[in-house]
């Protein structure tokens, strides 16, 4: 499209004064270079890493290398407790952390919709930079594309993360044994409810806040302290805690049993779930994870979680059992075990 | 959490279960009218605990399940009309008519907006004068006042781009239909607490007198349900036939008079096709003639489907009238699952089949 004859594209000066993203920002010319240099790259001081070439040289890494990638398409872009920028960093950092790796580097790919206010882009980039700095990871490569109005929802982000394994054990549901305890790191359902309330403009007081947070430090301490007694861990993102338990049940061949009365949940989250008819076990989290640990290490694991996570309330929520019929079971109400279904197709409120 | 935990208390639940077991000299058959009650009964394991003492039949009180195929087809067609957007409550969008659901229609370019209040749909119309906004108004007497209010709002704003598909249904005519069925087994009703918060419970007196069945207005939490069942069993054992209110914190004798007046001003009753049940006399609400301008069925009359036929494999009506239990349906858990449902009771969060599929351990074997 570089041969386009529209006057706006031939006159960078006029375009550069625009306060929104334009297709010309993605055309590869001066505008694009300025957008990247003036609004994006300068915020990421990558230190020793060579930034201005087509590929970043990461140097030698001490240990086995972990690689993960994730795309972020959240709507709205900003919500109580975070934004698409914090998610794009925390999400990928947490994917590395949950696999047992120490996160080191991220890439940042932006797909911007024509018409996105540049101020909003700035805000997100600032958020990405601050979050990466707080996590101690470097943004070392990136890409920017602009798509026509209507072809994206404001902006999409993809981040790829590189880390190293500093410990021997690899997190896998295959490590889980019947008798192991299931632990949750904090109150559940906060992120999904925060985004839902923001998206649907549901006025709630207090309004739910996302739990978006990095988990690599607490994960490292658990790994170091518990060793092989930390069987596996997983952040309970899409599909919530129920999705994690179903994955583990399938991969391990055992049954996951949950005591419905032990689930940590903030009163405001519970209120919203009751009001809208949602099961908090199916609602997404972004800084809360489930861990399977050997039963004699439960208290130690809970103490580590308590010392790291600001909001508190880590809890032992159940245990691993031999599989009979149902892969995931929950005890609630009169106490009989019931199957816990896989997350439903969409989180939808009931009507009466 | 106040108003929740005390109604889910395990110890109190146990005491109530024991009381019901002690009291019953024979197995009784009760119908929980509302889908919300069905889900709590199955979710909290109450039904299981009362096996052999009380058989619960899960009635037709899931508005999504009984909405006719042709009204769903109509809403789907409207969602695909240029410059038109269909707004509805969440549950309704996943139920198919004779072809697509609204959700499937959206993936093929249909325009759909999930709202939490009907007034939000009016707001959508006000903000987008270039769009035609159609609200798919489903629900029993519980939601009818809110959609009536939406009509008032739209009228006051002078909106010409707002209309609704009035699919509201009335609970009492459906209960009468159940009692008129030749193979009816229902011996007592747990009336739907939320509906009664609007209608009150005086309206059940003629019904109780005519059909000689006790009716107990019942809530939705485990303790509410167990109290409702206990009162029903007590009455049945004593051959008492009256209306009682076990949901005092939500329901008054005469109900919510303001909400009733909203319904009366906007709607009138009409005979209505209930999915699986056929025509029920006085079974639905339609807009009164002075609000005909907001009636999507009149506004888009040419688009109303003429020959909607529902999939016949679904035996939802047999489930909702107590002829079979969800698990006795040959399609349950095999060709009919929440992911690919044959009928509405497997789709809606209040559908009996969906409740069994989610919460009943025996259902796992079938899966």
C-alpha cells in the first residue's frame, strides 16, 4: 500500500499531528518509524540487548530455555485493577512461572485498529513498560501493525516470553498422585468479574477489581522450598479453577475433589456471582493459581503464599483421589459429592 | 454472607431432611414450578437425599424452555435484518428455534446484544437512532414489569426505533394445564417464589380449591426448598389443601401492586403456544393496542415465520410435565448435551436437563 496516492499519506507532517492511529502508521515509512521510536521503543530500556535490528540477541542463557506465547484481546482495554498492557506482561510471565521457569525476556507485538486514540496507545505502552520493569523482565523485540477500522477491537497484543529453568523439577499433571492436596493462592473470580462489570457497564459498589499480578516470585519460592513435593501449578485463567482441575484430571487420570465450602472468594465477588447466576469456579483469574502439593507440605505452601500475595486468603480447597466416574467432584449443600462440569460455553447471567 | 449462608446451612438442612423423612408415611409427588428451584434441588443434592420420600417433578417454569420455536425464529430473522439489533437476556441467545439460535446467527453476521435490564435496550435505541432495536422479552410475571417499564420509557422518549417481541408467559395457566393432563401425578406444588413476589399468592386460592392440591410458595436456597417441601408433606399427610407462604422475606399476600399495575397497563393476556405443550389458554402476555407501535410482531409482520417446526427428538415437555425424568430421555447425555442440545431444557441455565447434566452424579455414567 506504499504507493497509495491519498494526500494524507504523502504528507507525513499532517498525519503526525493526528491524535489517533492511522493506517499510514503501519505503512513502513517515516510515520511508522516515528510511532515506534517516539511512542513505543524508548520506554523499553533493554540494556545489553541489541534493539534496533530485526532480531534480538539474547546471549547465552544459564539453563534449559522455556518459551511461551500468548495473545491478548481483552475488551474493554482498561478495567479496574489493570489493562491490556498489564495482562500482556503478567499473562506471559505467569505462563513461564507456572511451568517452573524464571521469566527473562518478552516480545511485544501490537495490532492496532485505525482510529485508536494515540493517548490510549501511550497509556497501554506505559503500562507494559512499568509492569515489565516491576516483573524484572526485558522487552527485547516487537512489531506493530495497523488494521482498518472495524478489523480489530482497539488493539490486540501478542507477547512471547523466554525464560530459563533454574530448578530440576518440571511442572506436569503427570506428577500428581491420589492423596495430594489442592491449594489455591487467593480469592477467585476477580478478573472475570472486573472485566464483565466494565464491559457491560454494570454499576457495582465496590466494583470488582482484577487480580492481574505476576506470580514468578512466589512460584520460585514454592519450587525452591517444596522441591518435588510441589507436583504442579497452573494459573486459573480462562475457564477458571474448574478448567484447571479438568485439565489435571484428564492428564493425570485421577479425580480432583473440591470442598465447596473452602473456596476463598471476596464478598463482593460472591455477591456479583449470586446476582448474575455465575459459578465463581468458572470465572477467569489473572493472578491466582492452583497448586497440587504433597499433603505434608500444605501448611508450608500456604505460609509462602500468604507472605507473597498482598490480598491473602490462600486456602487448601481439596485433594486428589482415585478416579471413579467423575473427573472433578465438588461437595456442597448437603455434603454429597457431585460432578463439577467443565466450564460452560459462555458466562451468561440467568434471567429470573 | 448475610441472607445466603443462613439459607445454605448444612446442619439445618440435615434437620429438615430428617423431619421430612420422619413425617412422610408414603412417597409424595411434588412439582417445583420454577427452573431456579430445579437447579438448587439438584445442585445441593436435596433431591438425592429425599429419594423414596418425595419425588420432585421439575415443572415448566423455565421461560426460555417454553418460548415457542416461531418466536425464536422470528428473533433470529430480525437479528439478520439490516440495521437491526436484537437485545435479550443471556439465556435466550443459545436456544435454537427450527434452525439457528441467536448466538449462531451472530456468528453469521446477525446483530445481538445481551442486556441485563430491558431499560438498557431502550437506551441502546436512544443512542443509536439509525438502528432498529428489538428487545426479545422473555420471562414470567417476574420480568414482565421490567419490560413494561421499558415500553413506558420508550414511549416517553418518543422512540420509533424500539420494539419488543413480547414472549412473556404466565405461570398459573401452565399449572392448570399440568393438572388437566390425564396422566398427571402431581400431588402438591412448590410455587415459584420470584413470580409470587410480583403476583402474591391469593391468586392460587381458586386453583387450590378447583384441583384440591396444596400450593406452598417457596424460595430458592436449600433451606427455603426444604421448608417448602416440609410444609407440603405436612399438608398432604394431614389432607390439608391450602395455599401457604414459606417465602415470607420475598412474598406478600397481594404481591407487588405497583409491578402488577405496570403489567396491566402495558399487557393483556392471550392464548400462547408453549414449546412442547401446545396452546395454553391465557398462557402469555401481548402488548395492549395503545402500545402496538412497540410490537415487533406487528412492526415486522412480513418477517414472522409461517411454518416453524421444532426438532421432535427433544422430549422436554414430557420432562416438564413429569412423564419422564431427564435421564430417562433416550437422547440425554448422548445426542443431547449442553454443547449440542436438542431442546431448550438442555440449554438454559434453568432447564431441568441441564441441571441433571451438570450436577447429578448418575448422569456421569450416561455421559
